[in-house]
C-alpha cells in the first residue's frame, strides 16, 4: 500500500522531470514539424511523379495506337505488294510476247519510214512540177485569150460575100 505522506514527494519528484519532459516535447514538436515539411516535399514530388506518369501513360497510349496504325498500314502494304506481284506475274508473259514481236514491228516501222520518205520525195517532185504548170498556165491563158479573139474575128469577118 502507498504511504499518503509519500504523495507530496512523488509530486515533487515528478515536477523535477517536467523540464526534461517539456524539453523532450519541444524537440519532438520540432522533429514533427521537420517530418511534416519532409512529408509535404515528398507529397509534392509524388504529385509531380504522378503527373509525369500520367504524361508517360498518355505517350505510351499514343505510341501503342501509332503502332497499331503502322501494323495496319504494313498489312495493307503487304497485301498491295502481293497483288502487285500477282499482276506482274500475269503481265510478264504478255510483255515477253510483245518483246518477241517487237523486232518485226520495229523492222516494219523502219520500212514504213523509208516508204514515207520516198513518198515525201515524190510529193516534193510533184509540187515542183505543179508549180511549173501553174507558171506556164499564165502565158497559155494569154495565148488562149488571143486565139479566141482571132477566131472570133475570123468568124465575124469570115469567107462570106464581101459587103
């Protein structure tokens, strides 16, 4: 059991620890303030990291979508390439056949060109002759006109009774 007279001594002994307790409480308060400041900085850094994670997540989503579009374009290009290969495979025999006939066609074209050159030469000669005919027709017209006048006079004055 406790001695009731020891109670004042216990209070006095407790009061002796009060400055140490107050000092510890002040230190604890300062440390708590420092911890709260650090916690605020950590929260700010965490918020910035979360914003960066959100931006990174959006970028990854855009890259994923771009990858899907590229994949679709690649599939489309592959399909077009296959169709082009098929078209080329079908066109090659035709091209080879045309190539086989190309030499005779070229020879025929060369002969036709030579024939056209000859025809042009003949046309040029005919043009020269026609020009000569046109030049000569002028004097012939004059001769024809004179002949008509002479014939007309002879008919008028012809061998009839003299008047």
